[in-house]
């Protein structure tokens, strides 16, 4: 399968490019600027600004893909709220351009969305009613609707709180921040009144590969089974790595005033993915061990 992956320089994008390449899939990576993934050959990388319509059509027509996995997005909720016009352009307009280009190439379309399309009372099922609490979630939901109305063969994948190992040059994940802080004997405050279902990055890669090979359509959630708070995550990291957990102080989200609203109880259930894809996410404890190669 000749497969385009947008947002290839990002965290999930890099893992996804590498994982799918290792399965024999022909991956074409698209991101803004220079290629940051040393495992992607220069001839398989295309530096494209997805907000420029003509550039999208040019690169898609030259590649003529079988599948487009649209992973690129402006994904920081606070930044999205402060830069709404740019957020609309990157999250909604670029999706529209890609869908139109995909139609000309008769490509299947897999859209990487987010749990932020939902509100409170999680974990949410694939058929739960979306109710975003902030502008970032609203734009991702707008893009989902464009995908559904496109007339293409499509799938929508929603992840939540992605974690895992870090390649050289990547920004540290939450787990790495906890480890580095405790190793430096630094006291940290971590929110304990928000629940998530953290997802190991390679579980997402395996789930997306199954979505591709099984040619499924509709909504799929790829998340972990554990419903825990960031504080509980941090404590588990300390326990497994043998670090000083007393340095971790549980606090309410009110201690960290944020410009945008976030759900107190979010997360996703993955019943459809388990049933139709054989999706079996690892435990958070196992994910920690794999993150730090234990």
C-alpha cells in the first residue's frame, strides 16, 4: 500500500512512519520544514505546508497514494484558543484540501482525531455524542464532519494522552518529565482530579495498521485500558523506576489555571477496535517498562 502520513515530524507521526515501513508498507512522509526522522529516506519525504491548497494537490497527485493518514494538526488547546484563525486553517482547511486531493487520487482516508471532541462523563465510546469543551476540540470535530461528508472510504481514529519512548531530538513526554524531575530531586505538582486512559504509542501504530489492512470504515478508538490521573501515572513511574515518590504532590487542576476548559473525567473505550481489529492495549505499567526499556 502506497501510504501518505501527514505530520510525520511529530511524535506519533515518527513512530507511525517507522512502524508501517517495517511492515513493508511504502510510506511517504509529509510535514512542514525539513525531515526530522532519520529513518525516513529523503526521497520519501515531502516538506509541504498543508495550509497551501495548490501545494497539497501537487504532492498528492505526484505520489498517487492508496491511503492518506492525516495526522498533522495544531494540537495544543491553549495555543489553539489564542490563535483561532491559524487553528482553523491548520485543522479544518487543510483537512478539506487533503480530502479533495484524495478524491482525485481515489485514496482511502484515515483521520487522526482526538478525545477532545468529547466533554465530561468519560470514558467515551465510539458512538458517544461529541461535545467539545474548547476550540481545539471544536476544530477537530469540524474536520471529522468534513471527512464523513467527503464521499470517500474513510476511518476516524481517536487517541488519548499518547506516551512512549523518545527518539533522539524529540521533546520529552510527560513520563520523561516525571523521571527527569525525580532524578534531579525536584519536587513536582501533578494534577489528580483529571482522569484519562493513557495510550502507548506503539499500540496506536498496531491499531492503525489493523485499520488499514482490514479496510474498516467509521469511528475507532485506540486507547489504553487504565483510567487514571496524571498524579497516579507519576506515582507509577516513580515506583517502577525506583525513584522518590514523596517528591510528587497531588493537586487539583485549579492549581494550574488554564485558558481553556478540559474535562475532569475523559478517556475512551475501545470496544469496537477490540471486537473488529483484535486491538489489545498493554497495561500502563507495561507501557512504562517499554518506555524506559526495562
